[in-house]
């Protein structure tokens, strides 16, 4: 929440129209897993052509084996949920009904 507040106060980020926050209360969260997911989301957004990412792309973290085994399937599940919530940025060829 601190990071969101910081971004909201940053005039360089005042262009944002929507914010989607992916989080979990499970023990599977870690900073490295979050960095890995952020890098995956950035790559999907860049490939979709629906938005332009500014700045250097985030680097994926080196994950411990237990997290590596679930990281990409987790992103796939989150991707579907984000689409259902109205986030069109991860899908290049599909048109969201709200668009």
C-alpha cells in the first residue's frame, strides 16, 4: 500500500487510469516471486502492443525451486483473473467486451 501511495503522488505516473493489484495472503508470496511476476506482466504488456512501458523493464528474480515450479502457472491464473476484472493489457489478440 505504501508503494501505491508513493506512485499516486508521483506526477510522472499521473497518467494511470486503472490500477490492478495482485496479492495473496498465502505463504507463497515473496519479493522475488513478485519481481518475477512483474517481469512476466511487463513482457506480456509489451508483447500485446496495448500500452507502452516507460523505463527499463523489470528484471525477473532468480527463484528458489519451490517458487519456480509455481511461478508461471500462477501468472497464467492471474492473467485470466485480470482479464475477467477488465484488464485488457495482457492479451494482444482478444478484445475485451468493455472496450
